[in-house]
C-alpha cells in the first residue's frame, strides 16, 4: 500500500501466543511491522527463541528490514498468588502486606521486594494498574498494615506501585540478567529496560548488554524527573504510559508524553510511545475513535515509533491492528502539523561534525524540494541523526552491515537498504542510484542529497554532503545544464 511504502513513523508489534506462527509473523511484516518486540515478562526462552528465528528467517526471505527488540521485565513489583486465583479487597477493610511471594487472601497479601521499599505511614500503594488503592496505616519491619481506599478484585501476580516512595530494588534482577544473556546470544538489535530511574540505571544495564542499543522505559515519576540524565546514557526512551499513568496523575500523561518525546528527539535519541494505543482491538475489529486520535496525535508529537502490546501478542485481530496503525500514521504524516514538533536547531549530541552535516543536508533537501536523501552509514549513526531533523524528504540509508540494516528499522523516516561493501565514494553513489532506480524509488533527472563519510567504511565519519542528479554520472553540476 501507499502507506506502507511512504510511512515514516515506525511500528513496533509485540509477538505472543496470537502471533507465533510463520503465517502470522509474515502477515505482520507484510502489513507494516518494523520492529518485533519480545516481552520477557511473559513466556519462556524456548518460545522467544522460536519467534526470534521466525522473524529473522521470514524478514530475510521477504527482503524487509525488521529489528528485534528484547523488553526485559526489570524490578516490576508484583503481588503473590491466591488459592482461587484472586481475592476481593473490600473498600474500607484492613489488609496486611507481607514481603515475598506466598499464597494470600482478602486480609493478607504478599508483595515481592516489599522490604526494599521505604514506606511511610500515610503513603499510597496502588495495585493492578490503578484498580485498587491502599493507604499505609502502620509500617513494621516485616509487614505493612494498610486501609483499602478503593477496593476491587486482585488477581495473581498483578503489579504493585508505590508512587513517590524510594525503592532499593536492583534495576537488573537475576531473571533479567539471565534473559539479557540469552538475548545477546540470540542477537537482538535493541534492549528495552523497564523502570529506569536514572542514568546510573542505564549504565548498570550497559554492563550486561555491552554495545546493544538501550531504550530506557520511562514509567516512574522519578524516571520522568531524571529524563536528561537518562538520555545522556541511553540510545532512546519509551513513554510507557501504563505504569507512568499509575505514578503520575492520569490527566498529566498527555503532557508528559509530549515532553518526553520532544526532550528525547532534541537529544538525538530514539523516541517510542507505547501502551493501550489500540487497546480495544484486543477483542474488537474496530478501534475506538479516541484510540485512532491518540495514535494520530502521537505521530504529531514527533515520535519515531508507536507500539502495540497485547493487541498483537494476544489479541483477536493482530494483523488488522498493524494495518490500521500504519494507515493512521501515514494520514497524520500528511497533515500540515507533522514535522513542526521536530524544530530542533541544535541537537545536544556528541558528534558536532556529523550533526552539522546532517542538518545541512536536511535544510538543503527542504529548500530545494528534494524528495530523497541518501545516506551511507556503517553503524547507523548518520541515519539516526538525519532522522531526528525530520526532513520532508525520505531517507534511504545504505549500509554493508546486516546488523546495522536491521537495527535502523526503528528510525523514523528511514528506509534501510543493504549494499555491497564499496571502495570509493563514486562506487557508493553508483550502487545506491542503480538500486533506487531498480526499485522505482527515484527517476532519471531527479535531484538527490547524498550524505556520507570519507573514507568509506569508517565508523562515525560523516563529513560530506553532495547534491546529485540521477543519471548524470558525475559530468555536470545540476545548475550547469
């Protein structure tokens, strides 16, 4: 579809029981999935490995770049279990909270890591994504007594949140470390780290994952407050609206979302908006109008990518959800407002030469009305920088590295292309031109902006921009004809 070819906003789809077969994954890729998310809060290593291998094989057969993102559970505080699978906490009743993961009832609830939370009398505790609210009336070393402010049915393993309280839980749990090592062995392209509160947290994750790009999930009030420090260390940030919506007032979430995306883009990092985007499509073939509007406004906020969770992992209409999301994104990108959010004059980024070259390239393309920017990149950095300036032009990023080709699938406005390693800039330009002509993406006589580094094949060397006319060889400058 037109939306498929020309959509700039990328789509992350979570794989799960509803999307585990070759046929299902092929459909997701065909309809527009750019990044496959493996959610390590659910499922075992065997399931994740099968899905990973299917994505790699099918994407390769289809000739489509698809990145794989591993999302680790992190220090998610969860309640224990109940003999019947749930307990009814009545409003006004008194309940005792115990550390650990035992079997509870309506008067006793077990919570993992409870002894790592600095709780005060009067402090609030929120269970099951905001369904149940508790207030601490007594804090003892081995238990906390609470009054139920608003009750409800509490199911096994539901999340617990302590808005504003300091926690001492390690950012990488024992489970996470096993999962990360497993993901590294598979060869995932990106790691999303949950409950990141500081730049130090990102450095801790970095010790385990090495050079794999880290997306910090902003889902706590503390993380939101420390966004600048986090972006100094991470390659990107995800607005994880579910847990964030428990920690902050619900009505402040839209503003927080815009701020996080703008701050992330201005720092030259990858931005992602996630959670409940087409939530009703888990069971319904049509989303609500509000959900459509939400996806549309998220694109106008300037995000690189939007994400589907349960919609594709366990939903009844995974392919439809991706199709619809693709169409909504494309529609938003046609609006006059698209791209305005990205008015960043100077990226606070550590590569001044590359940033200046990228900005000049985008300005030039915009000024001359050139529709195509061609980037040559070894590590993907050049493509990422160009993406952040949100040009009207489409960016085709050529790389000889298969790993870079896949990983670039998350950058907004960038179409990754695989090219043989070349020796000279002239060869590079010729290779790109013939590939774009073959695919019908450019026409003879059309102007292109080329961005590269001299010499080729060096990392972090972006330093040239060239105006090029398709089919002209190198004979004439564009103005001389």
